[in-house]
């Protein structure tokens, strides 16, 4: 039998000897295949230790093939290893656990690689890959060939059947009463309290529509676990899995610390033979949604349910593992390279990040923003920076020799992203591909960005701090060279931020005016640089505490085409109430209508009028409560607060209402008068609007308006100081 | 990256802090002038960081001097213009 179609999932199963592969057939059918797939892990150490290990392995019950061979370790070169081929991939983790505890001093390789990654490395078949399978009459795969690569810009669309389940309220805030069910063109709402009819209805949908993907809201943390409990209590069938006789897999919730932020990951529920993705428990869902998850899975080789929930760091490591396995390089089980010793001065020189300049505070015209394109990944690829390559003597000279593991992994991803970006720039605003391209390029951006971080991460298998330092050193060199070039060509450099520069020169208004600058910078650095846009005007803001102290990356400006760009101000902060975000952006939209800087004074009164109106609306209770909500993350466990923050006080109310909130979870609340000063959204059904702390919100409004207006009004150098003084809002 | 060593901003704040006793003993108007000097050093923190000098305060002093000298040059220019316009 020969079938073509798209790979839905690959996994190991107790009942199956090899691994199980689910395929969406091009003929519309769903296929379940089994594939005999032995896997190998390696051990290195002294000859006598390896002999003891050999004897130990021979005495184990698993079916194994042992051999002695030479393999390539990225850091140590060729090493003699004991190869242990395990017939059934399911048995490897258990066997290896016994081996590792009996022989803790040996060095192990390829011991904990996800089965899907091994499969991807061996056959080039990744999640959602369009491929051709030849199988025998028992559906055992004889051969499998991919018919596309993960680097296609426009892969064939996958005919996925998607069932969406959405409760009508956030279960961590209040108890949902209905479940919205939609698939194809069917939309229905089921009451959640009638358990048996609910289960019956869901079961019939699962049976008749037979979805490939169940897309839920709070499915991981609430919906599926509670459905499973109901199912058990009612002793009712519910075929969440397609794979018969298998239990649904549940993982516990956890809270951890990453990049100085506390992160909460809810409990997870994954299915077999079908996929389950929870919009609210997927990493970066708001940034790239389903298209981004698909892209993540395609390029990293991680199964969709994992790709949706894992961080881009795991994604980029997976890509490195696949490259390594294809190139015959061993993947160490634990990293064992230490940092090479440095003198204090060397450390001071090396231990630096990207260049972050202090901008020249104030309102500026004739400014253009120029950015290096994917700077850090670009540096790794162009200059061959990888743990095993030797850094050249000068910065911005490529390392000698063959491309290393990291550049090899990154190059196709970088090229794909550039291709998507350049198509995005060319296709029309209404092109249906637009959203997909954008989501995918965002997913890729995250992978590229984290790749740099992972070079410096102490536990990354292919990380090395010296490579990480080389990347930032090259970045600083490139930025400084760009500054020198710009100044040689008569530009003033107003601000620089890691991979971007803001340059100013009188009467430059056309993109082509910058061609020479971009070209010369490219020549001098070897890294492509592009025009982000030409500003009608831009304001670099001072610190809130001192008007003379500049702050990097806090600005707002308007491009020639009227588009607004803001960084670091209230509108960009997640804890700003939505109505203030809207107000600040609307103020900027009004100011953006000014044809030039010289016309700005006429538009400032219009912007202040908007502020006055918002304050009036606020006092008169015209602003919907949802728009007053403040969203904050609980930064630690409730117990450890000495004087509870507003967010912590809101959580206390939720806890009193019987909800469970962990550190890292987001809370929404309103500011109220008197004590406790906050009202947790959904804590109880009725909320009296008169409790809103109007003056507190008014302060927030004024602060947000001052960020925009104070900076413009204090611009004496533009000669409209006096005009503006008269109209400054009180 | 930036994890082992302090950032230049941290170093700057620490250096500034180490002069609290000195600042306290100054007259009020001198205190304000001193604050001003520190603010002018802040304009060049990126360059001071890049310099990666073993004794960062030397670089910070140079940052202050730089801003002072810019001011002198600007004033000199203005005086020259005034003289020219009088003549």
C-alpha cells in the first residue's frame, strides 16, 4: 500500500513494538501506522569501565545490539564509544535510567533525545510534513519519504479538522456556565452543569466529525481535566484520544524563574492520535497563534503538542540536535565543558552585552531609523560562530574552516525568515497570506533570538560562553562601525540600541537618500542593514525622575506614512488599563496628523482636549469596567509578601472566593476606594460601579498624557514654547 | 553576558553613592552643582561601559570633564560671536 498525506504525530506506545505514526491521508482518511525504529545511545569512558558496562548491558532483559565504535564529539573530536542499539524505542529511557545510576561517571551521548527528533533526523519527516508512505498489509511502514522540506515558503495547506471548545468565562476567575463548541460551520453552546448530555453531545461530535486537533481555551488547566473527571464519575465514554485503549496524558503545573521573571505554566493535557492545544497555556500564543505553532513544529521537528507548550529555547536546541545527528555528531547527555579561565581584564572586556546608548533627549525631525537585519543570528551565520570554531583575531572576520554546527542549523531558518519578510513587504495589504507569513516569521524570530541566548546558557548542550561573548563583541563592533560610517557621511547619530541606529541629517526625506549610508555600512560590517523608516518626528524621553537623564529605548515617533512607533511608554506596558492605552495611542494619532514638526503646536490642544474628555468620561462612569482593568502578574507566592501589592491583595480576594492562583499567573483587577483598594475581577458576581477609585485612575491618565505632552511642550528649541505654555492641561 | 559583572549603570550608581558623605558636607548650592556633574557623566555611560576600564571612576571623571569642555567650547563660541557683532 502506498499513501501520501501529512504527518499528524509520532510517538511511542506500550502496545506497539516500534513507534506509532498518525497520518492525514490526501484521500481524506486518517491512517495509523507502526514503524520499527531501533534507537542507539553511546557511552564513553576508560576501556575497563566500558567493559563492565558491556557486561551489565548484556544481562539486561531488553533486546539490544552492542558494538564498539568511533564517533565525533563536537568538543573533544573523535572518541571511542560503546554503542547500545535498543530494538524498541520505548525501552530506551528506562534502560538508560538504570545504566546512568549504575555508572554515573561515564559520559553519555544521544541518551535523552525526543523520539520525534530522532525520526526527523533519520527520515527528514517532521510534523505536518507532506510525505509518501509505503506499508505492508498490517500497516507497518516499509519506507517513508518526505515530499517537502521544512523550508518551503508556501507548503501545501494541511486539511486539518479542528474542533474548538471554549468555556464562556476564565475558570480561574469565575465558574463558567456554558461551553462554546464550533467546527466546520457548526456553532453550538452547551450548558456545563448538565454533565451527561454534555458528555453525550461531545462524544457524538468526536465520533462523527472526528477532529484532528482539539483547540481549547483553558483545556489544559480546567476543561479537559474536569471533563475527564465527569466522564469517570458518570462512567461514560469520551473518545478524546483516537488511539484506542490509551489514557489521556496529564502533566502537572509548575512555576519557574526565567530572565528575571516568574513564569507560570499550567497543567497540561495531551492526546494520542489527536492533538490538543490550549490557547491559554501555549507559549507565545498571543504573538503567533496556530500558524506560529505549526511553523514551530515544522522547523524544530518537535511534535505539535510539545511545540505549542515548550519554549523557543527547547525549539532551537531540538534543531541543533537534528543537525548534529545528521552530521554524525554526538549529542552529549549533560554538558561537560567549563568556561576557560580569563584574567580580570579579559573578563571586563568580554562580559558585555549589546551597546545601549543614551539618546539625545527631546523632539527631533529629519530622523531615520536603521536596523541590522536579524543581527545576532546573522553574525553567527556570516562569521561562523559556533562552540567548535576558532574565533578570528579581529572582530567581524569569519572564523576559519567549515561552517560550524550553529551556523549550519541557523542558516536555512534565517534565509526562510528573510524570504518571508521580503514577501511580506511585497504582497498587498489584503493578501490572505499576510497573516500566516507574519505569524510564521514571528515564530522564527523567537527561535533565532533564543539561539543566541542558548549559546551562553550553562546547561545548553551545544553552548559555550566564549561563542556567546563573540556574538556580542561582533555586534558592538558592527554598531560602532555603523556609527563611524554615518558620521563620516555627515549624519548625526541620535541614539543606538543593540542593532538599531537613529540618524539625523537635514532635508532627507526619501528612502533612496539613505541608500548610500546603508550600502557603506554593509560594506564595512558585512551584515545587511535596512531602513526601518523615516520619521516625521520622534521624541526621545528622559527619565521620569530627572528630566536631564536620558533613558535608552523610551521614545515615540511618527513615520512619514503616519504610522506610529512607541517603545517603553505606558501604552506598551501590560499593566496599563486598556482605556489609557487607547487614549495614549489616540493622542499620538492626533499628533500624527500634523504634516510636519512645525505644525505640531496646532495639534497639541486637540490631544489635550482628548485627555480632558477621558477624564470627564471617567468621572461620569462612561468607561466600561473591562477597560479599567489592570493586568499584573503575581511575582511570588502569596505567603512571601511582607506588604501585599495591589495584585497580591486581589489574589487574596480570589483565594477567599475559592480560586487557586500560583506565582507567575496573571490577575486582573480594578482600583477601588477605601480598603483593600482593589477588586479582583470575577471575585463575586456583583460589583458596584461607585466603588471605582476615580482619582486614582485620574492620576494614571494624567501621567500617561504628561509622557506625551510634557516632552513636546518643553521643546524650547523649536520656538513654540510660548504657544504651548498657554495650552498646557491643568 | 552582563551576569557575572555589574552593568555600567550599576557601577555608576555605586560610585555616586560612595560620595554621599562628601556630598552631605557640601553647601546646598554646591550639592546641586555636584548632582549636575554626575548627570553629565550619565550622558556617556555607553561609552564608559565600552571602555571597560579597570578603574571605572576615571572614565566617569572624564565623562564629566567632556561635558564641561563642551560647555566651555559653546560659551567661547558665543562670546566670540558677541565680540564680532559688537565690532
